[in-house]
């Protein structure tokens, strides 16, 4: 394992394959620049981003919410998942406004560079609904209240 940039970039060699891991922050100009620099400096066979297919589609299609079928969401009992997702998105958007960079821009840029350079793209995260479902079902009622309160405070209260 070769490490550079204070543990942000790790290069792993395994069975004759070199894998470069670039650690990023989801709301950071430096992360966007690092992704651009790293992808443009080497010839990669594949770029993997920490997104599930649904989140990748949402990043590509920013108006996804306009096609939301609210009736279906309530029918499938996914309203709490949607609410949590919207609260997290609003919190990230608020952070992004403070920093001056779009939330998730490093992943967006990586996907753009993959397409521009004809590099295979893989989305390698578990589906967001699985993660949110676990949060909703495995966390106690009071823990949910604390998490949700923290998100609400983070959205509306300035620092």
C-alpha cells in the first residue's frame, strides 16, 4: 500500500491490479480539484464512485423530484425514507452554500470525467433505500427524534 496526501489517496496493488482510492469530502472544493487532478494524471480502466444507481440517476437528473408520485410513496410506506432523504439533502445543500461548492460535486465531476475520457464507470454503493430503511427500522424512536432534530437544527440554525 502506497499512501500520499496525508492518507487521502491510497494505492493498492492486488493480483497484478492497481487500485487507486481517493478519499473525498462531499462538500469540498479541494475534493473536486483532487478528483480532477488524479483522474487527468493517469490512465484508468475504470472509475468507481460511492453512489448507488438511484443516487447516480438523481445526480444526473436534478429534477427527479418533479416526477415523484406522492401517492406511491405513501402506498409503499416510504414517506419516512423520503423525509429523511430530503432533510439530509437540505442539510448538504446548506453546507454547500456556505462552502461555495455543490454537494457531491466531486462525484459528479468523476462521472463527467469518466464519460469525457471514455472510461468505464461503476457505481459501488449499496442502495440508499437499504441504508435509510435500516436507519428507520433499527434505530429507537428517541434516537430518530435526536437525529431528525439535529438535521432540522442544522438546516435552519446558523453557526
